[in-house]
């Protein structure tokens, strides 16, 4: 990647107690995600974990996304068309494992 001719660089400043401060430079990298997607007009409940960005991405795609806590998810389940579960949600969301039988019943019922 270039910036008006010369190669663009990224500078990272760091300081740690065990080392002298540094300012290393490395080639710049541009990460770009372009999605041309259309989703259904559906209400999605995203059951994610702390650092999960799936709900944000679905919202950016134009879906109607809620990221409810466990109690709200169960209370509003009849209003939800789709439930998306994050890969770490069962291990990081307290009480979610106990709700799985109710979620399974909802999924089987359509």
C-alpha cells in the first residue's frame, strides 16, 4: 500500500517496565470487508458473549437485531423469528445452559 508514492507505514508506540520505549514501524495493512448481502425482514435475537461482533455485523447488514439478556430472551421468544447463538455463549453467559431445553423446544416448534 502506498501513500502518495512512498510505502505507507504503521507506527506502534510501546513502553514496558522491562524494556526501553520503542516506536517500531511496519508496512501498513488495510483490512477491508465489503459485504453485499440481503437478509430477510426478520427479528433476530443474538445470544453472544463478551467480545462477539456478530450482532453488530448483522445489524450493519440491515437485520433487526436484539442482543437480550437471558430473561428478556425467554420472555420475548414468541416475538423472535431467529435465534443466533455465539460459539462461546454457553460457556461465558451465566445461566444460558439451563435455558437450552426451552430454546430447543422453540427451535423444534419452528
